[in-house]
C-alpha cells in the first residue's frame, strides 16, 4: 500500500511538472544520429524492424549505474531478438576514451552512443544514470524510469529486488499488452542535462 501510494504521488507530481508530456506524443527524432564509440553513426530511435528501442543511459562515473551493468546485460541478452538496445552516454564530462573503456569493463554488447550534446537525453527527458527509456516503432515512450527497485533512494539499497520494472514492461510489450506501470522514478546520478 505504501509503495502504491508513493508511486501515485510521484506520478501526480510528474504530471503536474509536465515531465510526462513527451510520453503522450510520439518522440520526433527520426533524423537524429549519434556517433558510436567505434566511430560509426547510428540513429538511436531506429527499431530496425523490432518492437521497440531500449535506451540505457549510463555513466562510468556513477557507481549506481555500474552496479546495474550485469542486469542491463542480462536484459539485453534475454530480449535482444525482439528489441533494439543502445547504451547512451549523455554526461558531458565523459570522454570518448572513458566511454570505450567503460563499455569494455562493463561488457556491453549493444551499440554505445556518444550523446555529448545531450540531444537524445533532452528529446526523451532522461535525467538520471541508470535510466531506461523504451520507445516503440511509432516513436511513443512506452516505459521510462528505473530498471528495477534495487535502490529505493540514492543510498538506500534493498537486500533483494521486488519489482523488475523494465523486464515487466518488455514482457507486456511482447505479449501485446499495455505496459502496466509506464513511468517509475530512476535512482542514481544526475546527468546534468542543459536546457
């Protein structure tokens, strides 16, 4: 009951602040391309014919983000056939060398994007690392927030995960259902998105 009330209050506060406004309308970023750490260029919102794109906003300088790397990799491995995955660096202080080293250390297998100008972060409203954003083929944000509830606050870590929010969202999409909880609060480090 307490958890449900907390979620409801967060949702109402978020709606009141206008942060969910982008979720109702499709994201318009078809022309957006970002460099990958291996020097290529990629459209981050291109599903490649899959059901949706899953964006993981990450940072090598965020311990919370790094804690979630094994879970992000496990989700990527489990859902790779149906979803396109991207790891996104939007922190302007991260160097390309640090991005490459981070991808190697964290064993990321999906494309790693350099969003140094924060175009993608601003487009989807990402503010935290780690934060997951799922965008369907029509450009609609169908899930945004935490990967799971391992952290209930910046320094409040649970002993065990009770809610696998991102996994539940991806399973719902696979089954053709609406995502039961389309917005949760990501816990971690501020990206520092400039307006």
